[in-house]
C-alpha cells in the first residue's frame, strides 16, 4: 500500500483495517467517504517520516479518525476515540498505552477543537485531515450544505459557503496548522486569496453547486 514503509508496516494490521475499518467510510457523506480516509492515511504516513513515531500507530489513528461518524457527527471525534478503545482486536498490535495515544490522536483531529493535539500523533492526524485543496474544500462545503440544509435555496447555500470559508479558513479563522512539512500552508494561502476574491469564489461555488445537483 505504501512501498516506502513496507519494512515497518505490519501487514496483518493493514489487512485488518482494510477489511474491517475502511469499509465503514462507504456509508458516510461525500466529504468523509472512502477517498477521504485513504487520502488522510497516505498523507499521515508521509508526514510520519519526519518524526520519530511508530508508523503503525499513525496508520491506525488515521484509519479510525472519522469512524465516530457512524454514531454522531457533532461528537464524532470523541466517538472515534471510544471506538478505538473498545476495539479489542487492536490489542493484537498495540499495548493499552499505545491504544490510548491512538485514541487521543483521533479525538484531537477536529479543526474546531479548543485545544492543541496532545501528542505528535494527534498533530500528524489533524494536519493530514486538513487536505487544503481549495477546489475540494469548496465542493465539500456545498455538498455538506446540500445534505444538511436542504431548505436553503441557491443563494442561501452561497451565503453559507461564504460564512463557513471566513469562519474556518480566513485569517483569524479557527483552523490551525501543526506540521511544517505538510502541503497545507501553501493550500491555505491559495484558499485565502480565493476567499478575498468574491468573483472567483462565486465561480467556484457555481461549479460545485452544479456538481451537487448532478449527485
């Protein structure tokens, strides 16, 4: 799966997660589906090369980070931690102490968290989860709005998109970056340029809105 890490990744752990955990994401919304978790795993494992961490723990935390969506969206990060602690199969590969670190990493990944991740594992997962690609972020924002606020008309979704972009991604927004080796700083700078150029943001919103209508 990740050739550079074949010598350190535990194949039985990878097999278990690919068979039992990754399929959970197929039932989540478009912004948190299978493609999302695979992208988070890939980036988290890539970032782990810069730090003295256990790549198997990074892999597990990334794979489980959004599983709590199966219980509740608002508290999904906390539910993900509970799922990790309750999964007895993980004791085949990790001690209780390592499982706790993995659980905390999942709990700390949420961008709106009111505290800094408690370990380098949490920072890696939080950073990998950001995936600041402007086109994807705008599309996911509109997709989420279409699903959860169906009563809004097109202009309502536009206003919601603008508010969300400003609240989360603009200067002073609640999103924080933790890992300097990530690609997110460049992506965030690009996104802020778009946020401040309303005609460009509107054009990208229009494209995303049309895509949602097709779905």
